[in-house]
C-alpha cells in the first residue's frame, strides 16, 4: 500500500536551461500537430504576404513533402535568417497583442517547422536577387543565391524526422490528405479573391485535388462564385445572402434554406475577421437560429464571417489560432441568431430548389433511350378516339376540380398560383404562370397555425405556473452557479429558479404550457445542454414542441375535402407567412415544377 511512486524521484531535481533545439521542438508540438497544421501555417503566411495565387504540393499525406508557392511580396536575403528564428515576425511590433490584422503573428511557425523537418525557403523581392536558406532539425545553413522569378517557395521535407516519436501518432496518408484538403478549402472560402491549387505528388507526377480560381467583384459576388465552385450550385441557389450589422459587429455570408438541411454539420463554415475557426459558441448560435425549422437530426448549411474590431476578439487563445474569445460574447451570439432569423423570415414561403429536383428524379423513367418525334395526324386521331369517355364513365372521386375561370384570374398575380384540383383529398394542385405547384395541405396549414400560435405567445408572453410547494434540487456548486447565471433567461420562458442555500436550487415556477414537469430532470437536461453547446434552447424547444402539437390538431386534416375558395385562401396565407415553405419538422410543404421540366419528363425538350 505504501510502495513508492515510480514517477517521483527521491533525489532533489536540478533546474536546467533547455537548449534552443529542445525549445523549438517543444514549440513545434504546439504549433504543428500534423501535416495539415504545417500547410495551414504556410498558406496563411502566403496570404499575409499579399499573394493572389497559392499552389500547394504534397506527397504521402504531407509526411515526406509539403511545398507552398506564392506570388506575394517575398523576402530579401537579410530577412531569411530572421524569418526562421523564433518569435521573429513582420505582423506586429509587440506593443499590442490584440490589434491583430493578419493570420499569423506569433513568429513560431517557420522556426518550429525547421526544428522538426528539413525546411528550405526560396524568396525574391521585386527588383532584387532571389535568396535561399535551409534549416534541418533546427540547424540553420548560410543564406545563398537562388533562382526565382517572384514570390516565395517554402519546401518542407521529412516532417518530424527530428522527432520520430511524433510520426507514430500520424494517421494514414488518406486521412492526412483529407485534413490538408479541408484546410485549403476553408482558407479558399475565407479569401475568394485569391486563387488556390492543391496537388498530390506521387512518383514524380502531380495530381490536382483542388483548384479555385480567383473571383472578381465585390465581397458577395466573389464569395458567391467561390461557394458555387466549391459547394456546388445547389448550395448558392438555395442560400440566402446575410449582411447584418449591430453595435460594431457585422455578419456576412450565405445561409441555406431549412429545406436544404444536411445530415451532418459538414457544411458549416464559420470565420472571424476572415480567420477559419472552430468556435463552439458561434456554431451553437447557428444551431439556435435554425432550431425552430429543423428536426434534431438535421443540420443547417452556412458560410458566415463575423467581422469586428480586432481589439474586441482575442485570437491568441491557442497557438493554432482555431479558437477565439470575444470581449462581448453575448453580442456576437445574438447577432448570429437574429441576423439569420431575419434572413430566413425574409425568404417568406420559399423552399429549396432541390425539392423539385428530387421530385423530378423520382418521376423520371428508368430508361430514356428514346427521342420525341411528332406523331402523324392519323396517329393523333386514333389516340383521341382511344381517350374518349366510355359510356357511364364518371370522374374519379379522388380528384376534386376547381373552377377554371377562378383559377385563370388568380394564377397571374401570385407566386403559388391558383388551385386547380385536390388530389386524394390531401394534395392541392395549383397552376402558376410558369408551371405547377403541389401542396401538402395538412403540412402547410400546420405550419401556418404554428406560426400564428408563436405570434400570439410572443405578444402575450409565456405564462408561468407557480408550484404549490417549490421543488428543491441539490446540485454541485459548479452546476448551481451555472444555472443561476442564466436564471434571467430561464425566467423569460417561464422557469423561475432561486438559490436555496449551499448548492441547492429552488424551482418556483415552470412554463404553464408544459403542464406537470419533473423539475429536477428538467434542470439537469438544461445543464447538459449548457455543457454541450454553451447555451440552452431546451425549454424553448419543449414549448415549441407543445405549440407544434397544438398546431397539428388545429390544422386541416389529411382526407378533408376542400372547396376551391379554401384551397386558394390556403395558398394566399402561405405566401404571406414566413417559413411556410417547410413544415414544423423541416420538410417541404410544397413542390414547384417548372413547365419546361415537366415537358422534359415527356420528352418534349
């Protein structure tokens, strides 16, 4: 039981100064975790140097070769020894570590790479001779003349050869290649006016994995072009431009419609002053902005850049600079939520075009190895005779037709057109000037009723019901303090809590609309969400779920026959109600088919 700890020496340890090589290798462990980290640092240096085109070549997942070529300002022969020294940088003067306008500024990347690999830098400043310097395992060679037309070429070979233990922790070449590609993709989104190319080198031949040509125009035009090339035209066709500003913070970018949701968060890209970040608070705010429109297993797609004065955000939290800390985090979070919700409201009844694409794909015949030809007059006459009604034929009861006169008067003036028929007593068929719309009457009306209930609750507030006997919940001191921090927010949605001595919390009131609740379980669920996302939408989500159920029971049921005026009234209300393009679970409430698409189905185009 009293065996000595093998990690504790019985002799007094001596304090010694580490040599420069060991210091650089330790620093490299923080800055360069894997080949993708090295690529990120080198490409960011190229961007800071004013490059307009950047080419990245790598081999074996970046383990044996990483080469970054740019057309930036370049460095002189006198600059090169300083550039590969620790804490030497052209980005800041050291007087202010908050007023940072560049990607890099710590002055550690090149020194760290030279400490763990074989680093060669060749550079040329316009009007001067090119020069080259090499650093191998921390040992710097003299500067020598070189040949280069412009810019800088940084070549890193045999990453971690000086620290072979680090190689054991790298993943497969394929996984490291994917990580490098993701780094380039994020930086390409951040800088749409810059051209990027990524090539994998194998057996002396290069295979292009990614290319993004420089985009022209203003910020939104350039970003639109870049995102179309990178994420596909479907994203930009179904994304809303976001440009909101408040209290010195500005949010710009594109956010997709709820009906363009994804099965994972892979299409969520967040930037702060153009710097790609993985910030839990910002991603949580994005989730909150969409939570009323998507089911919990669906994720929004967005590319957003939060722009602010550099002194209002600390990018020096971590050596990799992937995390940030805001001076006023609640202001940043609020801007994302309100800005996105405003953009979504502005979209009105719009649903994503992918809905129509998927519908057409489902309707298209399995084989279309035929061409449309004009039939002869004799064939047409025979076809017309075959289609004539049989004696005793009656209209199918599953189709309820609307008067043609009324439809023709309406369709020219409204996006969702005029009702022409009700099919299977659940689907409204409307004709528009350019095609047709198929509406799920129950899903559409359910959303309309839901939005109406939400407006009423916003006007009257969420009523709280006082507990006859307050429920006392024992928590840890940390959990109790965390809940009390957000107590004012909880009170706004009907949950009133107070401290009850020690680490106990007294629950005085709960939202009346939820009925009888287990207060202890509710508080622990809120704590779990706070720990996971930094904020809690749990209670709000529970209230909205109740409203959604109420809307479901109060809406037009499937199977109900509707009169033409009722169908048209539903269409008009959809056009006037935000978010009516998707039901309460994020599914589309209608499908729009263009006439030319319908004609293609029948081979007419």
